[in-house]
C-alpha cells in the first residue's frame, strides 16, 4: 500500500471520528492501488484498508479521489463522466459529502 493511501486513510479517520453518520459500510476501491473501508455501523466507527464487502463501493482513481477531497472535482460531475462508479446503496455515497467536504 502506498504512503499516499496511508495518508488519506489517516485523514479520513480524523474526519469520520466516532460517528460518521453513515450508518453503513463503505469501501473506496482505488482501481488496484488499494482500498479504504469505513465501518459506519461499528461503535465507534472505524477506518481501515481492508478489502471487505460493503453496503456501498465507490470505484475511483486515486488522483480523482484526491481532487474530490480537495474540492477540485465535483462528485456529480465525476459520476457523470464515469470517473467515479458507485456499486450498491447509492444513498450511502450521498452521505459522504459532509465527511469529504471538511478541510
């Protein structure tokens, strides 16, 4: 796993905190570069690099994820352009905005 994914995981861990408000599990799949798994059902919530089944999986290139997190790429635009693919419960993905929107 790259240092970049480790840094993103640590940052997401801070943003998620004890209660992300997701109420579900979510996995980012960075297309072969690694994974970030958010367990929003656990108390407290956990963030890891596990490749486990999730209620919602978001497939996105690492560079595009960084642009999303930095506010340089809009999630809806990324979805429409095919840069971001959502599998499973789309409502879980919609709950990510408050987490990713933090700076």
